C-alpha cells in the first residue's frame, strides 16, 4: 500500500511539473488549433489555410476541463482561425475545396491529462491524505 501511494504521488508530481513546464500555471482559457490537413482555400487576406480542429482548456492553476470545439480553418503560421459552420462545410465540399467526408480526428491523451490535471492532482492529494489517516489509525490500534 505504501508503494502504491508513493507511485500515485510521484505520477501527480510528474503531471503537475510537465503542466508547469509545457503550458505554465494559468488562469482562463487556452485555445489551440490542431492541424489536420492542408486545403486550397485562402483567408480574407489571401493567407494560406489548413483544416484543423479547435480545443479549449479552462485553467485554474491546472486544467479544470477541456472541450472539443470542432472543425475550423486555421491560418498557417498564426494561432488564429476562421469558424467553420456546417453550412460552410457543405458549400466548400460541394465546390471540392474541402474533403468529403471530413477526415476524423480525436483529442490526444495529453489534452485530457492537461485538461483535467487539477482534478487528478486533487484526487492524488486526497488519496495520500486518506492513506496517511489509515496508516496512523492502524499504527495506533496496533500499539
């Protein structure tokens, strides 16, 4: 049991430290545009676009939750995008500017780890506290 607790605590420190290094302790929303594939469409200022999907992670020191915001048209070289509502998808697909059907995508495991890291840290702390109480109670009963 002692080894399980130590392993759980160690895992949480790894998650927390990797979150701190990779994305920092934050407050608010972190919007990411993830590349899926290049497209021939051009933006309003003739900028090159790509088909992507948007995720939003809500932070309060660590990740509170992550949402999958669907397909977007990302602007190459920038963290900007154009929304891609269903009627635009159908229009662009009928013109041959977007693939039909759209390629599938899924959130990466690390998106979920970062997105819910606050809850993972709280579970680890509660588990550690619970195991500490049980250990003290067991020791006092044996004495």
